[in-house]
């Protein structure tokens, strides 16, 4: 796979050049089929907090024998960074050959994370929304918001978008990425969110809207929150929705959207319909859910990084991209 005693470094632009959104969406389908089929080893991710600066660091290992790869991502999430003109997220991933443990690559993983996170949102929208869905609302105009909308545009003909973010600069930068989309304003207060698909990709730790504000058949990709006491979606919405998770155990233990209503007694674990992989592998049928309120709760999973990294490695090798480093 690589020359002995060398690894390849892939920059953010190498990742962007070698991981298209359609390929990433396909890779996420394969990744979650492997996860739900217990065909990968994914230890619980390690949380390493830096409380003085509200920093949260995650260490995410994964081994997938069927693609003969091991991955280890270190991702830092520092919500105060934008005030310092720095990105919220930084990430690096190292990749190893599963059968020998040889190091193969180091990947700039902020771009990888944004693309794979968008891609699973696109996969969920493809599974749980009707084919004519054309209106989206995005809460959080940052990196993940941009890739969510990019992925939605791959699976549905999105024409109208409502964008919510307290930062005007972020809203302006966001709209610049999507010249073909019509951005519409809310005309009521509190706003009625008349969207087929809502993506929450904010750093908010409290619910962004109520059940009364949304359509009964909306699909929601809940992406931003990843701690048991943080949530973007409230108990009212969760209790009335068919809830799908990326991975069951972490969902029940780490996702505030699920942990908080369970602690209140509003729902129990049986409220969760299944993992997205159960819908991808045909075990569960997504069709009936397309006419209901659905919430896909994504915490993010190391399997996504590994299957996305695999595409980068394969495509970059064919094109000679990446920088060889001697060990
Ligand atoms: N589920 C996953 O796999 C996954 C992957 C990557 C990141 N994330 C999470 O997604 C979140 C966003 O990440 P990012 O890289 O896009 O960060 P970012 O800083 O680029 O964007 C976050 C945006 O949210 C906005 N925001 C904050 N409060 C808001 C509110 N109440 N309403 C609307 N917008 C609000 C901010 O102004 C900012 O523009 C983070 O919490 C991150 O940890 C999840």
C-alpha cells in the first residue's frame, strides 16, 4: 500500500480533491452497514476536557477488518475559538494497515470531518424524506452547516433555505457557497419553520425551536450537540418523533437529545427506532418514516472517519496526491 518506512500526509486540499460528496455519501452507507452488522471494533471514544477554555477533545479509535484499516482521530472542539478568529474544530487522523499495524497516512481531518458529517446527513435525508423535499432550514452557518446543505443538494432538489445564525458574517459567508439556492427570511415571531428538512449544526447547548414551530412531517438532522447535558432538540420534538441514531449505545449514553428526555421519563430506550445502518442494510424499512416527524441524531462515529479516509487514500494514490514522509 505504501513504501516501507514512509507514510503519506494528506492536507485539507488533498482531502477535498479526493473525497467528493456523492462518494462520501456512499462511503457512509457502507460504514454504517459495517457498524450495525458488528463488523468493526469501535471502543467508546475518550473525552479529554480542557474546562478552563471550554475545550473538548475526543480520541476516536476504530478497526474495520473488512477494509483492513485502523484509524485514530484526535478532534478538538473549542466553541470559544471563533472569538479568537480560529475554527471551532481542529482534527488530525492517523491511518494504519489493519493486518500488520503499519502506519500508512496522516490526514488533516477537519475537512474530512466536515465532509463525512455532511455525507451522513445526506444519507439520512435520502432515507427519511420524500423525493420532492425541496425546502431546508439550517441552524448554524459554520463548517458543518455548509456540508449538510451540500449533501442535501446531492440527494434532493433543494430550492429554498432558511438560515439561522446569530453571526451575520457567518450567514453571508454561507450563502456565498450556494448561488443557486433562494434564501428566505422568517416572517413571524416565533418563526414557523416551514421546512421539509432541518439541520441543526450549531454550538448551542439548548433547544433551538419547539414542536409547535415545525411541520409534523419534518425530517431533522441533529448534528451539533455531543454531550449528555447538551442538546439542540428539545424533549417535545423527540417525544413526538421517530428517532434514529448513528450508533445505539453512545446515543443512549452521550446524546443530550436522548439522555435528557430519558432522565425526565418522557421516553425510554424503546423510543429509538434503530441505527441508520439498520435502515441501510434492509433490516428496517425507511419508507413509512418519510411521512412522519423524524430525528436523526448524529454524535459522529469513528467508522465514518475510517471509511471516508479509505476513499481519500485510494483516490489520492491513483492521482499521486499527498506528501510522502520518511519515518
Ligand atoms: N455529529 C457530528 O459528527 C459532528 C461532526 C463535527 C462537528 N459537530 C458539532 O457540530 C457543531 C458545529 O461545528 P462547526 O464546525 O460547524 O462549528 P462552527 O463554529 O463553524 O459553526 C457553528 C455555528 O453555530 C452558530 N450558532 C451558535 N449558537 C447558535 C444558535 N443558538 N442558533 C443558530 N446558530 C448558532 C455559530 O454562530 C456558528 O456559526 C459543534 O458543536 C461540533 O462539535 C458534530
